[in-house]
C-alpha cells in the first residue's frame, strides 16, 4: 500500500515540476516522511533515468546505422561514378595517342582500330553522362559540377577526333582546312586542341579523385 502511495506521490511531483522539483524537495520529504519515502522516490527516479539512458542508446544505435548506411550508399554511388568517368578518361587518352600517330604518320592504330576507338569513346561518354545525371540529386553539388565538366571536355575531344580523322561531317576547303564549331582549323590545330583538352581532362580527373577522397574522409561514420 505504501509502495503505491510512494509511486503516486512521485508521479504527482514529477508531473508538477519535473526532475528539478523532485531533487529540490527531497530534504523536505525526508524531514516529514522519513528516509523510506525518499529512498522510494530516488529508486523511482533511477528507474526513470535508466529508461532514458536505454532510449538514448537506442537512438544512438539508430544514428550509427543510418550513418553507416549513408556511407555505404554514397561509396557505392561514387564507385560507379569513378569507374564510368575514368573509363571515359582512359579512352580519351587513346584518342590523343591515335591522333598524334595519325598526324605524324607513325600510328600503330589501323583504320578498324580507329573506328573501334570512336565507338568505344561514344559508348563510354554516354555511360559517364548517364551516371552523372542519374546520381545528380544524391551527390555533393561541387563534385557533380566537376563530373559534368569532365564529360563536356570528353565530348569536345571526341568531336575533335571525329573531325580530325575525316568523318563524313568534315567540310574541307582545298583539303587543308576543316570546319569545326563554325570555324576553320588546320589539322595541326585540331591535333593541338585534342592534346590540350586531353591534358585538361586528365588533370581534372585527378582533381576529382582527390576531392572524392577528401569528401569521403569527412563523413562521420560510427564504428
């Protein structure tokens, strides 16, 4: 009966003023009701604290799980983006080598291999661009913009190479000048553009990988 009274008294006090009130009036309760009531109220208070601690631990575990899940998902996204874009970067390196070999008549690439590189470059560009757009809402905005610029550079190199190697879209004047982006260029100018853009592409790719590495390190992942 007393235990019920103690619980009832504790609930009234807690409802009226919370934990701060309970602590502040313990000396008064001790004076008028004795140690047994104070002990009972403190026991109730400790039980309440234990429940709050368990709830806090539960919430903390949930946060850890969410944090780890977020890291795993972002890692998966950036892994695909890195793979698709790096594959595109590598084939643009092949384009630069093939263009130099073609211009200086020292190419190890046959006509069939040149066409194969074009087809592969086109597919790789499409894959990289699709992945960038697919994950755009879920990744860091700065990283997305850098990837977007990367594929724009890759597309420019591809178009330069198409014109450089004599695709049907080439318009020539006296077999000396080639029309590209509403301007006439010599074949050497197109080669230099391919090489300079390919170098910029490679440098930007390295910059993105460094940016990714630093970004993933910055994520707060609970063990």
